């Protein structure tokens, strides 16, 4: 959980074996991919630490460094593939700036558009595809310019290491320097690509009817139907697999904004079986602020309410007064846990979605099918993109039910809430046990009262 949060927030990396992908955080099968790639001595270190009950910061740092090294290893293999495509040796310096640009563009092509790797043995086909790359990936030109800036930055940072008798523009002729560039690209491209993620988020916010983190499915498809852009075309079934479909009202389903933004369908470098580069989860930034201030796995509901009321996001101004509904839900969580709220559980994640509906995703219970990429879905179920006919069918249904189904005003109380709890770790439960003697008395009665109040408020 900690490693997943770290890489998702600071690199934009989705690591197979760290992300739960539909399973519980402590499920052994979810870490199979990670174990298959980890060096044996690292696994032995981890198992020894687990035998001592707790993993310290030092062991965690070793694991983080190992995962980073594994990701770098994948990207170096892509770079070697780019060299091989053009018959260039990694043991000899490149002969010209043209060869340097050829290798870099081929590497980016394999990274950003993985399906082009199928032509790795056909250099002519790869070169002829370069002019078509912007059509296949709209951010191509911006990414190429960003890499050029990155090259200049690396040259400047390593200026003291240059051979004074070697031309500065020949720095990336050597494979070692090119490998360093590839590693820097994989380390930083997540933050660079997050600019596009925020643009997509703004497009979705423009389609929201209310500030509830939801866009009606018919409005979601609207820009495509009007030929404005082609970002939002997924089928309802694929959206449901991504955890991004709210079909509580089957007549007027909605797309959950943060869930579609953070979905694997928006990730880059999906050809690797180990990692991909995804949109940065802005909820992690909010959680990190809370964790820093609480400095505990659990906290009293009053403290959390005070901290969250002062916590701003892109779409929520602060300071603010939390609604009565949010306060009651926080008390309901505390009533389940001896008067304290575990920060790392499903109920609090759901509460954060209510408090920051456009930043924090709706958490789905474990045991669901792992979210897929477009390619993975297509291989198993067919096209992941809705047809024009399917879109029109939903729009006709939506128009016929608008007057009946569309509420004039939606209270936060009635938006998807569940008391299904699932803690990340038993350590929080142990801490709650030690605090329980000072906790609420008569918890079951209090919980029943809070439920009655919530139902009364919902009408």
C-alpha cells in the first residue's frame, strides 16, 4: 500500500503487484508479478522483516529502490530494441545527430504507442510512421519537445563530467548517456503527462451538472457526438470494469470523474507486464496532508473534520464548513471502530470521495475483476468503444426519462454510501483495540441512532 501510494503520487507509475487490481491489499496473488521480478535476496530480506512483525523505513526504501531499478530495466530494454531496429550497436557511439534523433524517436514510439513494437524488425516501416505519430497520439509533438528540453537539462547538470575535447552536442552518442536519458524520461514523464490529465479533468468538469463528481453518460459522450473531441467514447460495460460507472439509476447512468481519470485506460507504456504510467492521483496529495497532521493510523472524527475543512483542492475551496451529512458519516465510521476513524480503510476512502468528489475516487470493494486497458478488454470482450448507435440509444432513453428521473436538487446524503468496511492492514485494528478502552460507550446504540438520523435527512 505504501509503495503503491509513493509511486502513484511521485512518478505516476502503476506497478503490477503493488496496486490491488481488484484484490485485497494483503492478497498473496496480487504480488505474484512483483515476486517474479524481484531478486531473491530482496525477497529474503522482506520475508525476514515480516518474520519480525514490522517492516521498517529502511526495508521499505530498499524495496522502493528495487522496484525503481526493475522499471528502469524495462525501459532500457525498449531502448535496446530501438537500437536493434536500425541495426545500431549499443557498444559503439552513434555516428551522427540524425542517428541520435532516430533512436530517441523510435524509443518514444515504442513507449507511447506499444503496438508499433510489432514492426521492430522493419526499420523502413517505423521511419515512415513518424509523420503519422501525432494522429495516433495527440501529445506526440509536445512530448518530443519535452524530451529535447530534458536532454539540455541533463547536459547542463552533467557539464562537469564532459570531456573538454569532446563536442557537447555528441553527449548522447554513447549508449550509457542514452540509457540515462531513457531512465530520466520514465522517471519524469508521469508528471509531464499529468498536464494532459488535468486538461481531461477540466473537460469533464465542464460537463458536470452538479459538483458531485459525476457526469451523465449521455453528456459524457456528447463532445464525441458533436465532433468536438474523441476523449470520451467508452462503452458502459468497459466503464463498469474500470469502476467508473455509477448505475444506481439504471435509466440515467453516470460516469464517476476521478475514477475515469485515474483508470488504466488512460495509462501510457501499457506494453510492460510490470508497470505503466498513469494520471497522478490527486487524492493521494490530500491524504498525505492528513497523514502528516494526524501522524497516526486512526484519529478522532472531530480532528479529521477540522483538518478536512481547512484542506483545499482544485475544485473545493477552503476553509469551509462541512455539511451535516459529512459529519454524520464520519461519526458512523467512528462508531464502528471504538470512536476512532481508521484513515486506511474503505469507509474513509468513500468519505473522502464525498468530501472531494472530483479528486478522490469511489472505492470499490475487493473481489471485483481487475480493471483492464483498452487492449486487454478488446482481446476478451471486443471493442471497448461505444458505437454511434449505442450512444444514440442511451440518449433517446435519457430524453424520455429526464422529466421523471432528473431531481431538482440532490442532497449529498443520498449519493452512493456504503457501510462495507475493509481495512488495509490489521495494524490499525490493533491500534484501535488499545484505544478502545477510551472509546465510545454503547457503540451499537450510537450507530443505530446515526443511521436513523441519516435516513431522516435523506427524506
